C-alpha cells in the first residue's frame, strides 16, 4: 500500500464544531483537498490524501487532532442557540 520507502505524517485538525480546520501532509497544509481516513478492525489506520496512500502498518503516522474542552453543539439545519432555548 505504501508508495515508497519514505515515511509520511498526516495530521487532520478538527475545530470545536466538528469541522475540518486543517489537513497537513508532512507539515505542509494541503487543505482544502480531498482525503479519506480508514480505521481498520485491527487498530491500524490508513489514509489517502493528495494522491498519496498512507498506512500506520507501513510506518506512516496518521493523527486526528481535536480541541480540548467541550464541543459546541452542532445541529443540522437548526440554529444551536435557538434549539437549546426551545427545549
């Protein structure tokens, strides 16, 4: 699955609303771009970004970064503040 001997790092940063804030491949921002992450049943992670295939099994580092603290509520199609007041 790995496309060469070089090891790569993929960092996906999520904001407190659950939206993608940045995607970095080997320290360089590639956002906005198409990418996908896959969690395997055996604990391994694989990814595809910028045409490159990455795999934790092959030694690549794939990390998902989420902010500390409580997340803001995300309600599809409903203003979060208005939705909370109506409950």
